[in-house]
C-alpha cells in the first residue's frame, strides 16, 4: 500500500539512493586497489561480492521508488540512466577480481596497483559528482567533470605503456594475453566511471 508521503513527496529519497549506489561502486574500487597493493596480492573476493550486493540493493530500491513515486526531483530517465551507469562499475571490477583469482599464479612481476589506484580515484570523483547533484552547482560539477576526464586521459596514456611492455619480448605468450586482458578490463572499469560522471554532469547541466 502506497503512502501519501511516498506518492506526493518531493522525491528527495532518490538523491540518497543514488549516493548509496555511488558509494558502493567506490567501495568496490577501493577493495581492488587494496588487494593490488597488498604484498601477497591474494584475492579476497568477499569484499567485491558485498559491494555488488550493496549496489544491487540500491538499484532495486531506485527501481521500486520510481514505480511508487509520482514526483521525482529530476527526470525519471536521468535517474534510471545514472543508476544503470553506477551499477556497471562494481560489476566490471568484480569481473577483474574473479578472473584475477584464477590467473594469479601466471602474473608474477606484473603490477596492477597503479592502474587500480587510478580506478579508485575515478570512482571517488564519481561519488563527489553524484553527491553534488542535489545542489545543482554547475561550476563545481564542471570542475569534477574535468578532473574525471583528466584521470581517463592518464589511463589512456598508461595503456600505451602497457602495449610497449607487451611487445617488448620480455613476456611469454600467456603473460602477454593475460596482461592485455586484465588491463583492458581495468580500462573499461574506468570508462564505466567516466560514463557515470557524464550522466551526472548532464543532469546538472540540464537542470541548472
């Protein structure tokens, strides 16, 4: 049974739900960075699964609230687009963690920590952008959008360094394959952050 407050309220709960989703995505990125910089780099998959569960729960709440609420503070399509973009971040990170746990014995000497650190930075900026939507401050959002773009550009530069390593002749064929696959998964995770940031920026641009 729908309450009048739910039906005719201001819809402010959507901001909190989107904040919750962005926080879950950031937790997943932090877990990956922590794992990559640990001395033994042993996979601890529970942290990623918990982050994904938290993200999934937030996504479900957003979907339910969209059904139950007549009023939303921003367009429904924008809420759905941002919720979907945020959902994809921990999903991509968990994909990396799951595959890494299977291939770790073939990855000695390969340091993923610098790229994982960039992913954590990107996810952190996404959190700031999502949290800033409610204020609709276009100047602040523009600054954050540029910061996220800068991180993405640096990630692209590091990918070029990766290809130099791949073609250096120092790696065997299996390591070449795995190195390319894992770094491309990380690159796509940063792209997912960028996509979420673009949606958040466009929301503020449209409503400011």
